[in-house]
């Protein structure tokens, strides 16, 4: 078994016809037929049935096809990344950023990017998580940071998981201690726009609790949310590290019965993941966010 046989297997399965597969592979039909026969012999399995309509996968062939496709995708990615190591990338890369630079390790990331590819210029645009997703989908951004699962349309590399706490003003301990989401919904909440991860997480959570939150203010910056909590306006969702710091420094209260978890990811459109610049950037992340 070799890669040419796997490529023939995947191509015939997709085309459903030996002649069309041979044309796509730029080979003769007998050559492609021989590759499949050799693959079936090495596996001791029948992968296709010949029918008047063309080539149809057997049950065994259908089970092996997804694995073969993943192998071919991995080979393409390997070649793409190897090529990136031998070439000097140039041009522009637009990056969507979120939250604060320290949390997403923007400084170390850009430092390594500039050192590795000095002819590549970067353009940064700051926004909320959902906005970055929309811009990457529309092609206005090449890559970006995102909170949560972006969906199958995107290639995503999870950088880290973290927790959100519900934070209340100083002196509110009796109002939030031991309270679940349904009970907390009745208290005043500092809300965020739909593009925010806070909005997505809280909307889903309150819907599951069959509760409607009492929204008293709408803000689009995490630090603004924190300032309103300190001022006694209401509750907010705050990253655990910040919540613990502010509880210690300013006496803010952390709700003890609830929390939410999510992931920080780096995303690009799945169909663009093998572009040299984008593949190279994803490769650099491994040194900044080690698994």
C-alpha cells in the first residue's frame, strides 16, 4: 500500500466512476484499476462493487474511506507546512484579536511571527469574539482568536480552556450565596451584545434554566463591565483569574454555586487552512500555547 493507491481509492469513491477518476488523476484507466487491485490485495478486502452505473463502495470500503480521506488531508498539510519552512512568506496577514493582549499571549505570538517571517506584515483588528468569527467568515480577516466552538465551517486550534465566574458588587454576598441560575436571574445583570461570548454563554444557560435575566445595562468591554460591578450596578460574567483578583483587591463577591467554562481558540476558514501563510501561523502557535 502506498499513497498513490490511497489517492486512487479516495478519488474513485468520490467520482463513482473509474474513467472520471482516471481523468482526475491524469492516469490511464488500466493504471488506476491496477492500483485499486493492488490496494485490495494488500488489505485482503474488497473495496468496490462494479455496477452498470459505476463503482460502488462495499461496506468495508465505506468504513475505510473516512480514514483514507484523513490520511490524504494529513499528507497535504504535511507538504504545506514543509514548504512553508523552505520559503519566505511575504504579504499581509490580518488577525482578529479579543480580550486583553496578555490573556491571548499576543506579544509572544507576534514576536515569534515577526522573527520567523520578517517579510510578512500583520494587521490587527480588535473586537468581540462573534465579530471576529463574522470577519473571518467574510474574508475581511485571515485568522483570529475566538471563544467557544466556531463550527465545522472553520479550522480551529484550541489554545486553552478557562472558567467564567459570576461576580457581584461588594456587600452582595447574601444575595448570591448558594443561588442557582434561576435565582440569580432575578438580580440586576450587566449584559453584552450578541457578538459577545458572555451573551452566547449566558443566553444558553438561562434558557436551560427556563429563566429570564433582569438586564439593566448593556456594555461591550470587559473592563467596563467590571467597573459597573464595582459601582454596584449588578452582576456580570468575569474570567476566573480577574474575578479572584478583584474579590481580593476590592471585595467583589463571587457567586459560589455557578460557573461557566469555555475555550480560547485560534480560527481560520477550513477551506483556507492549507494556504501557506495560514498553515505557517497555526504552526507557530504550538510554541506559544504548548499542549
